[in-house]
């Protein structure tokens, strides 16, 4: 009986140590920018501007001193009592079909470059003098998923957002998020590009995905602790069943002897 008691105690101790080990989260697991030095400076020379992609939805508004001259370029779609400006989708060839001007290739251009292209076409065609061109990307949104506190799709109003800002909008990573292996999936004109970044390193600021582009998908992988927790109920039930069986067996053994 002494041997049985000894084996039973050893088994319970093993279970306790196993669960304790899987629930530990260290400072190294959760702290960002761990290799940044005190008083270290990094010069931001990035002049990021989003580039237009295939599938982007854009609005284009033309304004001149004489509104009547610009009217043919500002189509309005009748929707109830009020009209809505017509929007344009960049097709698979990178073009939009614009009134009067016809096909205009916008893919790969920044918004500012697209504005200049419109102005040049108006000038070269002697159509409008000194027009004001306003272009907006209407589908500038990013998706944050995985081990964050508020996963979801987030609209970006100013067409410029960093991965850190986007994660902040999603309530930051949960304690169960794996910070050294965050995945960004980007659509490059029909091709999916996968990039992994380490938020615990200051090198994140030099990453090509530090600035997110429209329709980027950010996935935060759960760490081992989260995976263990996710299956914890099932394991706990198993442990309780085994423990109950051993206790019952021990009681029967004691009663019989």
C-alpha cells in the first residue's frame, strides 16, 4: 500500500508541474522592441504613400472656377432623393473608364501621381484650365485577426497606417499573442505576398510591411500557452477522470486490505 501511495503522489506532482509549466508567460514573450537601447534615435526618412492596386475602389471629383465645365466629369448616380458620386474600380489591366477621357491607367500610382496624371490629360486635351482633382481610395481597410483583443476589419480614413497603429486599433495583442511571428498577407496585384515580422525587435520599423496598404491582412499567431489553454478543458476532464479512477482504485485497495 505504501508503494501505491508513493506512485499516486508522484503522479499528482507530475500533473501539477506540467500544468504550471504550460501556463507560464515571461517578460521575453510579451515586451515589444526588446533590443532598443536607451537614448537611441532612428531617423524616419520614409515618405510612404499608398499605391493604387487592381480592385481598388476610387472616387474622383473635378472642380473648376466654372462648375458647369467640370460637370461632365462628375457623374452622379441617382439613389433616392439625393444623388451619389459614381465610383470607379481599377480593372485587371489597371485602368478605370473615365467620362470623356476614356481609359486611364492608375495601377501602381500614388494618389498624388494619379492627380497629376488627370491634370496633364485635361491640359493636353485643352479640356479644363487649372482643375482641382480630388481622389480618394474608398476601400482602404485592413483586417486584424488572431490573438488580439478586438479582431475585425478597420477602415483607414487618412490612407496611411502602421502595423503598430492597426494593432492598437484592435486593442493590442492579447497576452496569448505570439509577438515575434506576426504575419502580414498583402495582395500585390493578384499575387499574395506573405511577410512575417518580429514586434519584439526594433527592426520592425525597417520592415516593408511597417506601413500597411489597403486590404492587408494581419494575423497574430497564438503562442503555446494559448494553444494549451484552448485544449485545457479537454485535458482537465481527462485528468479529472484519471484522478477519479486512481482515487477509486486506491479506496478499493485500502478497503479490501
